[in-house]
């Protein structure tokens, strides 16, 4: 995965995350609560595997593409994550969000790319 493409996607997420994409979103912490919905959009756009790690708050979702971990929502946490890299899937990630939030994020990210 090219670094420039990853940076462009990260910027698109920063511009796209909102209360419409997660009820936990705040202006001070835009990535808060966005992990499941973001992992689904990344999976649609780039393929790869959705993975998860258990944190005190619950499951945290992210992506693995060609053996490389991509966590676009890591900025929501104040501490470092000890990744477990447990294989997950779209169904589990969707339990962290809903279709309305997913479609809203997907449309906004595509518009910003």
C-alpha cells in the first residue's frame, strides 16, 4: 500500500467522521467510536482482513492488508494498544455501527478522495 494513498484516506476519514457516523464522535476526538464503521469502509475500498483487539471499552476493529496492520482510528486512544490481531469479519464490525452510519461514512469518504 502506497504511503500517499494511506495519508489521503486518513485525511478523508478526518473530514468525514461526524455525529452521523458515530454517536460517540466529538470535535476534540473525531475518531471516537468510529472503528467498526471505518474498518468496513477500508475493507470495501482496499480489501484485506478486518481484525479486532479486546480493550477495556470493548472490541476495537481495524484492518490488515497484505500482512500490514492499518488502524485509522487509533488516535481516539490516549494509551498504546496491545494488538491481538484476532481475525474478525464484516458482520462483527457491523455490530459496532449501523447501515445508516456506514452509508454516510462511505459516501463522505468517496467525496473526499
